[in-house]
């Protein structure tokens, strides 16, 4: 049986590949570190300079003022858009009312002219 498997080249490579996979899965993994990690650090990092109270307060104030101004800008723009839309609707309503009154006045003028001709 073994001679048949080894005689066929396609079966031989499949068997060899499966054997390699089995060996790779069964091999224990070793833990290693690189030489760079084994070295001792040469110098400590410099300490971070703390932010002073005045600089921090000024930065916080300016950040808050910018955020408030941005929020106010969007609020005012939204209010402007809404009021502009309402004003446009009122203008259209006024225009239709004026046209309706103009129609009534013309009708009354025609009635007056027709009565004065008789």
C-alpha cells in the first residue's frame, strides 16, 4: 500500500503537505524577544512641562467663546431662515388679498358705470 502512495506523484505531494501541516500545528511555540528590547534604556524621557493656570484659563475661555459664537451663529441663521419664510408667506397672503380687493373694486365700478348709463 505504501508503494502505491509513493508511486503516484500527486498523492506523494499531498501526503507530504499534510505531514508538514501536522508538524507545524504540533510544534510548540517559543517566546523570544529581540535584542533591542533586551537593551537597557539609555536615558529617561524628559518630563512634560505642565500648562500654567493663566495659559490654561485663557485657552479654555477662548475655546468656550468660539463654541458659544458658533452655536449662536447657527441659532441666529435658523431664526433668520424661519422669519424670512414667515415674511414671504405673509407677503404672498397680502398679495392675494390685494388682488381679491382689486377684483371687488372693479366689479363695483362696473356696476356703478352700468347704473349711470341707464
